[in-house]
C-alpha cells in the first residue's frame, strides 16, 4: 500500500514572491515552477485587499480564503495564522500573504520538500521549495530589495535571481504574474492591472518578460484611447506611437494610430503608416474597409480610396 499522502498534481515545485509597492500601493504576486500552468494554483490577489502565494503541496483555498479574511478586516498575519491553524496538512504547505498596508506573513511547513524556506522583508515575502540549494530565497530577497523600476520589474528581478542561483531542482516550465490596484473596488474581480501566464515554455521567465513588454504596449494604446476620448489628440497620438515602438512586430498597433490620423483628416500623416502595415498584414486593408460601417472611421469613399491606393 502506498504511503504517499498527496497526489503529484498537488505539488507546486515553486519559487514565488508577494509584495506591495510602498509608493503606489500596488499589490503583486509572481511565480515560476516546474509544473504546468502554475499561475492558476499559486497566484491570488484582490485590489485594495492583498495578494497570496500558496504552494508546495498546494491547498488552493488559502488564496480565496486569505483574501476573504483580509477583506473582512484581518491583517495578513491574522489571516494566515487562522488558516494554518485550521489546516491538518499545514506542515506540507508553503504560503505567503501581503495585505493592503504592506503587512507580511509567511509559512513554510516542516515537511515541505527540501530545499525549502522563505524570507520576509518590508512589504514583501519570497519563498521556495524543492530548490537546488538554500541560496535561492535569500538571493530573491536581495534582488528585490536592490531592483529598480516599477513593481513588475522588481518581481521579475526576484524570479530571475532565483533562477540564476540554481532555481527549481527539477527545472522550469511555467510562470505567472498578477498585479492589482491599491484601491479596493466594489466588484471583487475589478482592479486587475496585469495578469500574465506562461503555461509551458523552455524558458518561462524570458517569455514572461516578453509578455510584460506587450502588456505595456497595449497599456499605452488604452491610454491613447482614453486621451482621445478627452479630445487630447496630440497626447493620444504620442501614446499610440509609444505603443508601436515598444512592440514593433505587431502591425495592428500602428494601424490604429493611422486610423486615428485619417479620422482626424490628417491623411498625409497616416499614409506612410498604412503603407507599412498593409505590406506586413494585407488583412488590415480589409479591416479598414469595414470600419466606416461600424462607426469607427468617417464614411468618406474618396479618403478610403486614397488610403487603399498605397497597397503595393
């Protein structure tokens, strides 16, 4: 008879970080693991409430229940103490929580597979299990403390440091990052600033960083749309240009910049952009012709013909 007390699917061979940005109040959690699609198991966060990483022999309920208890007013420490006390499998769990005030709590059970441990600091906790050596989580803490940039960059710096120090004993497979706003929202699902997942990849942190770049490009596009809605045309166009520069391989980003220019009557400025994007993706010329019917481009057949004339 087997003596195993858990299924392999419960085991997240993982290193992760939870943190609160002291300047913005943004809350985040990031993880890399030698397990498929780790983000759905480990990463939990709610705007204005907190963030949770639950791993080792994963008890997923630590995520939603931890957030629920903090939403009700408990600190990270109080919430984790309550959850651990009620869990008969506590010695197999590894959990870290940060609350909306930057309070930190972490737990590494005595039976978590070596090498395992955690380190907490001001507004953050790093934790790891089944690591190649015991230098992983101290390296993560040092990297986070010394990193520059926004919270996403500092979370990635901690994960990169873990991999550089030896990483997961079994290797690497998936990664994820979840960040939420500082302000609590009426709807619990609102306030997500960033949610990226790499489900299966030979170098998940490289892929996660690539996705973060794309996220930032589309954030500039969204900001451009918001500014255009406020009739701040030049500011909107600058956001569109920035988006296209960040992600030059995506033809659709300068396409919408060109559409905006054309809709404003600045067709001469739009034509070089259209020429480039149509050459890269001919389907965008078909999309352009559908926009007037949807009210997304002024209905001007002469202008449309002028734009389509740039197709080689």
